[in-house]
C-alpha cells in the first residue's frame, strides 16, 4: 500500500448493550481489514474474529 496523504476513518461496532466508534488516522488506500486491525477494536471486543471479516462472511461495511 503506497499512499502520500492521511485520511481519518471510523470503525464502529455495536452490541445490544454497548456501541463504540473509534477514529483512525490512516494512509489513503487503507483496506477495511487494515482499519479494523489498526483501530484496536479487536482488543476491545475479543469476541470479534478478523478472519470472519472477509468475503463471503463480511459483517463489515464501508461508508464514504
């Protein structure tokens, strides 16, 4: 991934009793998976499995 400018992305996760949105400064071209990993959300919610966040099981979305 080669990029020359930074962007800010938000990674969100919600459970019935807790919701969180984490901001991440990242280079342009960051992937959804990279943003999730960089955000620290996997440490905060250990029940999330990054290997399940790939097609065809993609419980992740992208808004621009």
